[in-house]
């Protein structure tokens, strides 16, 4: 038998008290002292008749309201014409004492003259002039500024303390409580390590922490100690938070999750208080895991941004975190896992052994890992049976796990937009184009001259990259505007672990092929090469000042991987060296520009053919380039690897 659920009673809310007080004040202001609401209405003509008949005993003139209240004599109340004026008032009391009538007058001066004339005739009545005040309303108006200030203060305190009144931190007195979400055996976390595709090295390291919590004797019997913390470092979208979710699903121990910004508050001492409360809760439920996402919000190097020398709340929070992780009174039953994509700015004390013992680097997925990620994200999609996952993985070099998830989602949306019943290969290619280049803008107004310039610009990119050995092979060229660009060329870059000088120079030359084509054909250049110039300038600057690939500067780098120079106002080199660096950057770029012009001059006829085909079709592919330029004379690394595999299979 299932127990019947009792009807839940509504929870008490402080706003009920506020509403009752406001309602009472309004009631007092409307009804307090206003017993005239039971008086009968009349006019000045009837009043003159009552006055002349001797029925009036008292006349009260209210100056500030231009109204008059009339009280009748006891004899007049017995008359039939006045029987309806002795009704009951609001409190249920008989209204025999009056006032009985009320009416408004236009001019008080004329009314006073009429009263004086009546007295001259010998009519006796009592005359009184008063000013009616609503004391409750006046009191309310007097206290209104104070009420507004208190209301604004309560509103701000509730906003700053984290919202609702029910949960921790909901009231001003709970502002120092931790905002961490607790995941335990009562919380169903469905993400496991099986849902994390790729990242084999990172999974292996972090899975060992989970195994330690499940079976600590396996490690402690040999004298090993549980690591205090693990720091997940990697580019955005590589799966750091997903790994943490998998830990929560696998560990089967209390898991506290929050972000670095949850410690930050405008009140002094709140961050440190929340750190203490977090570790107190974690120790009470030990063994347990604490996950801090985006730890760089509180873990930045101390003393770098504190320009004024004032007390820094963020530094106090970091100091408390350092003490809790490895200080007096700490134990080994709480593991801290943190994630960041800015490990270079973290404090050295936070990174030392004994706090974050392990730094797990979560890199961008390689070809095989992208296949696994595609398999995970393709499960909920209705795809064609002949979909080649290997092809999709090859078409997405440099994509993170989040990017691949976005590609799968966009492909489904594109297929649905086309009223398809399944997602096909072309839908995925369109999704990649949408993410990389932006949305197509076919309705954008472009003059024929501009369109011709764009066609030659993109054709220049295509031909130079096709004829250079180390440049990325072309996939597609389009002159249809996408996003902020008026045309685009898609390449399939090789996945390299290191880059040589000749490879960087070939890529720069191919990037400058667009401007070189404009110069050769039109003998003019345009602003369309802005993104190209930005790219080659960044590459040339890296060659000279970061990678030490310039003979004049030599084997020197001015790059600081720790990020400490970000806070300095001076450059790490002299003014003379700065001039030399600028000259070398310009020399490298101009040399590759001249090289691109020479290559295109030799292939000027093919450049025109390709541009004309672009103007005709608007989009051309690798096959069109092969028809005009012939097969590419150089083999890519991927082609070489596939040939080597084929030879092994034959042997």
C-alpha cells in the first residue's frame, strides 16, 4: 500500500507580513475618523429649507474640503422627511447624534453670508469652522522616506546574498555559507567515463583518484597517500567540466561542485568564510571530492593586480583556500579537483606539490579522438547509414569536443530546415561551414566590380596554396558572403606537433596570395585583405619575438609562459631591439608578398580561369582546381601515412 501524501501546507513568507502592514495602513488612511460616510447627501437648496424650518441645530463648515456637515434637532428627527438619516454607521452604532447631512458648497464666503442673514432673522443654530486632517495618512507620509530606505536595503541585501529565502545564502545572515551543489548517492548523476570520448591520458590519471576513493587499501598498503588535488588545464571546450561530471558519476562519494566566482562577493571576508564552510561540509561527509570550475577567478597570482595597496578580498579567499588544502589541521580525506584554461596566471603556492599534486593537461582531440567524440554525439541523431565518420573527423582539424557537439547539432538543424528525414554528409559539411565561416548572406548587395575583385582575391589564395609544398591543401572556395567576410577559402591543415620555418613562410605566402592577385590583375589593392594582414603579422611577430626563428634577433624569446609580464607596463626589450623587431617583421611579410606575386605572374592565365569559374559557380571545390592546375605535386602527411599503411598491408 502506498502512503497517501498529505497536502503540503504553504510555506511562510515574510512578504505576507509586509502585505498585512500595508493593507492595515491603507485601511486606516481610508476609514480612520471618517464616520461621515453614513451621512445622507443633500444640496444647498434643501439645507436652506431645513434652516428656515428650524430643523438645524449645528452647522460645521470644513474649510479645506469646501463641504458642510449638518446636525438636525431631536424634534426634526421625528419628522417623516428625516427618518432615513438615522441609519447605522460602519461600527453598527446608531447615528442619532449626527451629523446627519453633508453637502458641498462652491464659495465659502457666499455661504457664510447666507448663514449670517439666517441668524439676523432669529434662527438659532451652532456654527463651527474646522479643518479635517487624516492623522494616519499624514503619519504614513512622514514615515514614507524611512519605509522606502528600509525596503531598498532589504531588497539589496537579498539580492547580494544570493536570492531566495529558502536555501543557504538566501538570508543576509547566511551570506558566508558555501554555494556548492552536493551530488551524492541520493542524486542521480548519469555521466560516466564511458560518456567521455577521447582524453585517454586525462581519464587514466583522474580515474586513479576515483579508484583510490573506492579501494584505498590497494594504495595505502604500499605506503602511498591519496593526492590532495588535481588541476585540469586545457583550452575551452576540451571537456574539463565533463571529466568532473564523470568523476561525480563514478566516485559514488559526496561531490561538491561550484565555480570560482561563487566565492566572490562585495562583502569583506565572505569569500574566506565560504571556503571554510565548504571544507567543513566536505570533511563532515569525507571521503569526498570538491570540484572548483574556473579556479582562476580566485587563484590568480597575489600582489600583481593590487595597485592601490588596499585589502584584496580575492587574495584573502585564496589564502584561506591554500590553508584548507594543506595547512595545520587538514586531513587527507578531501580531494580538490579544479579546472581552468588560464593556468599561467595561477599563484605558484596553489600549484605546488601537496596542494594540486597533479596537473592534467586536456588537449584538443587528435584524429582518432575526434572519431570517438563524433560517435558519442551522433548517437541521438538520425543519420544516413553510409555516413563516413572518418571523413567527418578529417574535416574538423583543431575542433574541440564542444565544437564537434555543435557541428552535430547544427547538422541536424540544417537537415530539418531542408525537410530531410535523416542527416547526411552534406549537412555536416554545411554545419562546419556555418561554424567556421558564419551564416551565408546571399542577399547582400555587392557591385559587379566588387564581386570580380573578391573572385580574383580568393582565386589568388587557392592557386598559391596549391603550388606551395607546406601550405594547407584547399578544400573549397566561395565568393558568397559569410558572416563578416565577403568570400572565403577552406583549407584542410595538417595536424602538426611542431612547425618549421619553411612551413610558416609557405602559409604566410598563401595568405598574402589574395592581395597579390589584386595587384597583378587590377594594379590596385583594397581593404579586403585586412584579416589576411592581421594573420601574417601575428605569424611574423611570433617567428621573430617568440619562437626565435629569425637570424637577426637570434635564439631569443620574449615570451613569458608564466603570464607575469602581463601586469608590467614596460616591454621585455629595449627600444633599439623593438625597432629591429619591427623591421624584421616587415621584411618577412614583404618577402612573402613578393614571392606570392611571382608565383601568380607565372600562373596568370590559370588565375583568370579560376576567377571566371568562381564568378560563374560562386562555389568551387578541389576537383575544379585539379581540372585547371592539374594534380597537386606535393603529398600531405596524411596521404603519406595512408600510403605507408597500404604498403604494410600488401607485405
